[in-house]
C-alpha cells in the first residue's frame, strides 16, 4: 500500500483475524463455543484499537504514531494493508526496527524520528519469527504480538514496560525470556500461549523471578504464569504466595495435584481454568477471593475441600453430590458446581445468587433445581449443560447475557413472574430449541424488555427460534405479547399450558399451483412438517397461504394431523 506523504486518521481500527496469505495464523481453538463468545468476550473488544492519533508512513516501510512531535519520538503502528504485512524484515519474518525512522509528514516533508515504543497491536496476527529493537525502544504496548507466530516471547534488556496481553494467543511460542530492564508489566501478557514450556528471567530483574519454570513476582507473593506445557504432576506453591494472578494456570492440563498454601488470599480470573487433570482441590483457610471462571473446567476434579477456619467459602451438599457445590457464605452465592459426577443437582435453599459461569460445561448434570431464594444470576451461569429443562426462580428480574446458552438438549425454559429484562444472547446456541422446537414460558404479565449488544442492536433470537419455539405467557397477557415489538416475532404465542381449546372442526385445506391454503375454524397451533419431521412452517393464524416445493407434507392442527400432497 503506497502512501507517498499521506497520513491516515484511524478512530476505531480493528485488527484482522483472518488468515493472511502465507503469513496467516489461525484463531486459537478454545474448549467450547462458549469461550469465543462469552468468557472471551473481552477478546473481541481487545482487538479494537481506540487510538485516534494519525498514522504516518515512513521511508523504511513501517507505519508510526507520534509519541511527541516536539521531541520527534514515535511508536510503531500496525501495518495498513496486506502488502505491508508481507514486507520481510519490516512486518514479516525477522523484523529489525531501526532507531531512526524517516516519517513522511507531508508531500515534501520527511522528519527523522526516534523509535521509543512499539504501539498497540503493531504486529498482531502477523507471521513474525524474531524482532530486534533499538536501544531507544523502551515499551511494548497492549497486544503488540497477539496471535503472531513467534516461537519465543522475548523481552530484551532495554524494554522497561509492557502492556496488557502483549503476547496473548501466540500459539507457537514455547519459551518466555525476560531481560533485566523490565520494571512494569501489564495484565496477562502471556495469556493462552498454549505451548509454553520454559520461562527464564534475568537474575538482575527487579520485579520478576522464575522458579521451577513458574513466573513469580520478585518477592514471591504473586504467581503470574505456569507454562501450559510444563509437564509436572505436582506443584506446591511457596508459603509466601498471596495471589494467583488472572490466567496464571490457564490450561495447565498436566497438573494432577496443586497444593495451595496457607496465606493465599486470591485466585484471579481464570486462575485455574481448564486444569483438566487436577483430581482434587483444597481451599486454604486464608483464601478470600475467587475470580470468574477461576475453577471452571476442572474436568477430573471430584471433590473440593475447604480448610477449617475459612471465613468466606464452604462446601455444601445437596444430599446427593458431596464436595461438589462451592459456596461463598458471605454473599450466599453459589460459586461453582464441579464438572464431574453431578448428574442431578439441587441448589440448597438460602442461596440468593448464582455467580457467573457457576455451571459452565457441567455436562454431567441432567436435572437442575434452583431454590426460590435465588434472586440474581450471573452471565453464562448455565452455559453448555445437558439439562432438558430449566426453571428460573420468580425473584430473578434480569436474565443476563448467555445465561442459558449452548445447552444441546434443552427443550423448555421457564422464567418467573418478576422478570423485567432478557439480556442480549441470553438463549444463544440452544440447538434443539432452534431446530426442533420447544417451549419458552414467561410468567410475567408485562412483557420483559429485550437487551441490546454493544452496537445498540436489539437481541435477535433468530428466525428458527421464533418459528420453532412456542412462547407460553399468562392468558391475560397474551395480547400484550402479541403486540410487543420484540415478543410478537414469535410465530406461536399461547397461554401457559397451551390452554386454548383443542379444535373440534377440521382445517379447510386446498392446494393449487404449489400454493397451500389453510383456513382454521378457531385459533390453535398449526404446523407443517416434511415426512422426515423437519418443521417447514408454524402459525396460529385463522387463514394461511404458503408456497411450497412439490412433495408430501404433514399438517398438524391441535391434536389433528393431515397428509397433504403439493404437486
């Protein structure tokens, strides 16, 4: 892409996730659809750069933003087109960043400037093998190498500061190497580098230390990273540790035993997420905080124990599942239902909150009973389960995003009479409901509001959902739902329990020129199927005309069924 003295104004740059020719890298493969949509909602947002500064071309092929025009200092900006991404030695393969770049500010104006930083997402998704930085470059900003093809995550001695998620999703990287100069480190710089095996830190570094291939703070009070490919069955944390930072043990699947030390106070977001081989876990008495998804997908863990004296957490039994329901007793909330062995789950009475991700991927669970005491449910609380029905207690007012999502066997959802809002994507990805149909029962007399996504678009449940799912509402509220701009999209809206009188008189059906005409004597559910059971059309209208391909169909009307030939 030739720019010849031109500048670009970027207000909301989005990094391209698609494959880029020979230099393309694939999007990371997480353990479920959920992760790309929910627990990883941050990911889609992370790619959006909000830097509105002008991007300039340089004679050397890089693009830059000014750090200080007065001081003539710049940071590397992302490539501006596919051709730029493939410039060997610039954005491609072995990259060498010069100390001085000649910036084309205007048609005939070239300004020599010093490189002091690598800017946000500068090499994200690029095929990059190595990078050499000038001595003047002191900072790597957020997501510089996200989804890049680096085989080593190297922070050389001259780098003093790195931002958030700098090497995130570098799926080919096997090693982290940190120099002596690093003084400031952002959040989760090595998150989801799934093939990391070794970590080295300069002994002269003042903020970090590597011990037994695990990255700690210098004073050993924080654990920052355990490499996912560290093939150690047992890890005992030092007694000095107070915090397991966000994503620290993410997908460390080879750990069978992790001894959490007395003195540990916090496990951060996704701190032990997908430690799939961990067989059991003891929460020390000192632990006070467990972040979202911190203990999710402990697939082989059969029991959680809480040490005597812990003032925050306890394990409760529902009479069937021992050691599988982790409770925050200060909040009266359910933190976690263990993945394994929980076939039939009854949440104890008195629990008022189901925390985010509490039942995520509990595929053993076939039935779930929530107590009437529950008044709050976190996002993605019941995602990727195997339950066939779920009833939300009547005290719950808001159904959060992805609350009941990706449940492959779900056929019925019941929302209580006090629900006022169904948030965006609350019922997303429930395949059985969307394809074969089922029931969404809402007991609220006033139709709940429907949430919006980040772009302000109202939640669209999808044509299949509207067509195949029966919406059951209080008898006195049926008209209100039929007239509501959002809920009127459902093809079938009936009183709770489908209390409409089943028709006595048959349908009047005629076919002419591929057009099927139906006249119903009274209102009742009408459905048209192919002979292999696929739903073609549903309605409750008294008169219907529908163009259909030639073939044999089954038309159901209440309890009546009629075969119809369309020629």
